[in-house]
């Protein structure tokens, strides 16, 4: 997964994934990186709804638009 990099001194990104729209019951994880990409391995079959937030020294942004993935 990749996204358009944010501006404003990004220090990392937070990725939220849920099993339903708007949910974050699967994972909320800081990427620990300024790279606008994430590779997830070992993901179980299912549909996931994912959002990204940019983080910097001032705080965390609002969530990006949500996308969904179906893993078969």
C-alpha cells in the first residue's frame, strides 16, 4: 500500500485498519518511518478498511480517505 506523502515535517505515519468501515479493531500502528508506503505480510483472508494519519511534533492529522482491501 502506498499514499501521497504529507507536507509539514512528517515524522511518521499511523495506519489504522478495521474489519468494518471506520473501524480500527484490526490494527493501529505507527510505521516509524517517513516513507509513504507499507507492506503487510501474513494478513488473514478478509476485507479490511484502512486509513492513514500523518504525525509530526505538533500532533497527528485527521484520517485520510478510507480504502478497502479484500484478501482472498
